[in-house]
C-alpha cells in the first residue's frame, strides 16, 4: 500500500512533513516514508509512505498523534486520490 500526497507550500513544509513521517514510522505496518520537492517548482512537495496493507495505513494515519502531526501538513494537500495498492 502506498500513499502519495502532493502539496503546494514553502520551505517550512519540510520540517512539518518530517515530523509527520517520524510519528508514522512508529506505527505497526509502516515500511518507509519520504518527502521531496519538484525540481521544476520548489513550492510543490510530495509525501510518500508505504505500508504493509491498507489496514495498517488507516490505523497509522488514524492515530491521535498522527492526526495532530498531519493537520499542518494536510492543509496544503492537493485534493486528489492519494492511496494506491
């Protein structure tokens, strides 16, 4: 299971996204996470996480700590499908 979110944000986004990935990394079923920005437009960022299965992903993002860490990150997210199998 992979989750890819695209964001339009400034340089402060990197620290926020890294904080979210740190929280998610402690979730059972979390495999990996990355954050990066576009080489063509440095204001466009992606956060990519991979999970063992959809249940792990939902529990990981659904935890209280993840919701708190995700709130400032997700305010800049593009509204499109983000979860893929």
